[in-house]
C-alpha cells in the first residue's frame, strides 16, 4: 500500500518536473529565437555599415585629383575612381578586368608585381607612350590584412604633366631673361672698358660710345619695366579697375601721347573709333594695350607709316577694336607665335628698335584678363591689323 502511495507521489512529481521542463524549454526556445534574430539584425547592420563605409571611401576617392585603382589578389580591378577613369580614358566597366587587360601598360604590371614583393613602390615616374605627352608618378602599396595570404594592391597615379610643363616654362623664362639682360650689359661693359682704355680722350669717339651706352641702358630699363608688368599680370588674378570708358577718348589720349613722344620716325595715326563706343574696362591697362600696338606699328613700319584705329560693336555684348598699319607685315607662320614671351620675327630688328619681345604678350594678358581675345591678320609687305574683342558689360547706347 505504502509503495503504491510512494509510486503515485513519484509519478505526480515526475509529471510536474516534466511540465516544468517543457515550460522552460519553450521559454528557452523563444529566447534562442530572439537571440538568433538579434544576431541576424546585427549581421545585417554590420554589412550595412561596411557598405556605408565603402560608399563613403569611394566618394572620397572619387573626389580626389589623383587616379586610384584597387586590385584584388588576381590583379583584377576591384575599384577605380573617376580621376583614373578620365586619366586612362576607361569606363567604370573596367572593374573586374585585370589591370593588364584594362590598361595594356607593361610598366604598371611590373610595378604591381614589385609592390607585392616589396610592399611599397613609391615615386615611380614614367611617360606612357599610350597617353599623349603625359608624365605620371605612380605609388603602389600592397594591401594585406593580418592572417590573410591574399594580397591586393592600391595604385595611386599623380598626373605631373602640368607641373613639369610649368617647370619647363619657368626654366625657359629664366634663361630668356638672363640672355636678354646679358646682351645689353655686356655691350655697356665693352664700351665702358674701351672708353677707359683711351677712347675717352677722343671726344667724337667718346660721344658716340656714350650714346650707344645710353641706348643699351634704355633697353635695360624697358626690359625691366616690361618684366615687372608681366610678373604683376601673371602673379595671380589681375585686379581690374573697371569703369565705363569712351574708347574714342581713350584712343585720342594714346595718339596724343605718341605724337608727343620723341621718335626719329615720321608717322600718322587716325582715330576712327566712333564717339559713342564704350566698354566697361580698366582704362589705364587698355591704354597700355593700344600704346603697345601703336608703338610696334611705328617701330616696325617705314618712315611715314600710317596707322588707323577703328572700332565697332560686334553685337550688344562685345566691342571690337582694330589697329592697322601699312608696315612690313608679319609672316603667316609667325602670326600665332608673336604673342609668346620673347618671340620676335626678326630678333636683330626688334633689338635695334629697342624691343623687349614682351609687348604683345602684355597685350594678350590684359585683353584676356578683361575676358577678351586678341589676334592678328597680316599680309607681308602690306601691313598688319590687330583685332581686340572685349565684352561691353553693358548695353551699347541706342
Ligand atoms: P618687341 O618688343 O620685339 O616688339 P612684341 O611682343 O611687341 O615684341 O612683338 C613681337 C614681334 O612681333 C616683334 O618682334 C615683331 O617681329 C612682330 N610685330 C609686332 N607688331 C608688328 C607690326 N605692327 N608689324 C610688323 N611686325 C610686328
């Protein structure tokens, strides 16, 4: 009897334990489900954050001036930024192709291989024949995560073409200036030495030598003045003192100045600019433009050279001035080059006339800083016409 009671009690206890266990298992299952959901959400969030980070990185890379290409361990392009796409004339579809397939440049493949071996290749400069007149600097770095045997490579390309070009222009400019300064200086030195070694005691010879010295000293002064003007014009944006100016009055002013300057040439200048023609310009700088053009026409023209300055509105937005002469003209192949610094058609003639080779380049700078253009037309033996077009910046008077 007592066994039966004990058995019954044990059965009830067992049933109760099973009931408790079942309830607990259900709770555990719910908890497990919750945890699993949380893990999935976290994983999703982690992936989202990674994608966000990658997008941010890609935006950053795309905003850079340097070309960037990221390769995976099989040399396939994983990422290419906009600058690299432009630099190599590719498309974003280059992703997934190997660097060799996309660029076909052995030098780059060699650098990629070297970067894998040495971790870094810095400052490799080359001039790929596939890209026209382009000088590139390449930095390559191996990308290896800890414990990872696979190695990607990041390539960073700097386009040095413009820097090199500026460097060459600067070198050329310094060489030209030194040459221009050296010539009159050595002449002055030569004549002074000759004077000191006896010529000073012969008054007619001394006077002639002193005149030559004066001429070359003048040339040095002109050259330094022109160099200062050029350097002011080139050292950043030109500050223009614009105001509405009558181009007829400005031309009259320039002609008056020319007529009162001392020159051994005879010339006539005619002002055909209409009285109503005006533009919003920096008058002082524009007078220099006209003076330089008229001065050239007189310098290179024969005795009695005739210069005509005229002008008109080309439409409501632009005004065009023309400075023509009946001088010797400029050969066709030189017309494009006369605006370059120190370019002269006839070097000896320019020097003889006190030219610096900078007059037209100053003209071009001033006109361009007004948002305008200048060009010349000429026929050898029949004269030259310079055309200057600048925005009116205001409607012409009715
Ligand atoms: P330069 O000081 O030598 O005159 P510019 O820059 O003013 O320098 O002119 C460049 C060259 O263009 C001159 O050396 C000259 O050969 C040529 N040139 C300029 N204007 C005229 C012109 N009106 N007629 C003929 N040649 C000209």
